[in-house]
């Protein structure tokens, strides 16, 4: 009887243990990373898909030479003083050896008593100006001045050079050589715009145009 009672007691304890185990399964915690991970029941571990096959990294064997970076080609330059004029055969010979001309220097002899060349102080009339009728001063060119103001307005609006050139052409503005505007031509006008900008920005006309510009924006 004592053995039977002891066996029943063991069975009862085991039953209670299994019931408690099913009700509160043990928890498995993953190592924390940036955030605290939630506890995952042990019963869900088998449901995790297997990890992808990773390529194994194998260290190079001892004595294996490492890959060298590509060697950039060097540029050689030579300077020759010609004792005779250049000929096609000489140029072909140099080209066959891989050489190519990059600089040409010309010289000539002039008479010792020849007068020196005078200094050239002439310059082109700045864009936006023209020679007055009495030829004593420079005066504004209305059309060129309007083109400069349009460029300034669009530059303030951060418009690209291509759009500025298209707008000038659509409004009927032409360059001094009566050609259409291109982005490169507008770029060449930047020094002139920097020069005339302070005068334009301090004028009453610009105050009015700026008000209209802000309303558009």
C-alpha cells in the first residue's frame, strides 16, 4: 500500500508539473541589439525559417601574394629644338612611337630697327551700353539693359542657365551679334551682371520689379 500511494503521489506531481509547463512555457531571450527584443516562447523556435547559406570567407594561404592595385600609366614629355622645319615623315615617325604634339611655339625674326608694337588699350563696349550720338560718352542701350535685368531676375529665382537662355529667346532678345542666346553665352555674361548688379538693385525701377517678382513667387 505504501508503494502504491508513493507511486500515485509521483504521478500527481508529474501531472501538475506538465500542466504548469504547458500553461507557462519557458522563455528564451535573444541578445539585445539596438532595441530590447521580446521574449520568444520555446515552442515557436521550431517555426523560425532556417538561415540562408552564407559564403564562407577563407583566408589566403600563407605565402600567397596579395593582388596589387592597377598601375596608372605615366606621361612622358620631351622638348626638342628643331634645326630644320617639320616634315610629314618626321611627324609620322614620332606618332608611330606613340608621341603626339601638345604645344606649338612659333618664333620669327624681325629687323632690329623695327618700331615696337604699340600697346593696345582698346576694348569692346560693355553689354548694356552704346556710344552716344556725340561720341563723347556711353549711354544705355534699352534693349540690352532689359536683357540684363531679365537675367538678374531669373538668377535670383535660381533658374538654370538653359531656362534663362530659352526665356530670353522667347521674349525676342538677341545677342549683340543678332544670334539667339545659349547657356554658354549667358554664362559669359556673369561678370557683366556682377558689375551692373549693385546699380540695378539700388534703383527705384528694381524696387517695383522686385515687388512684382515676390508676388509671382
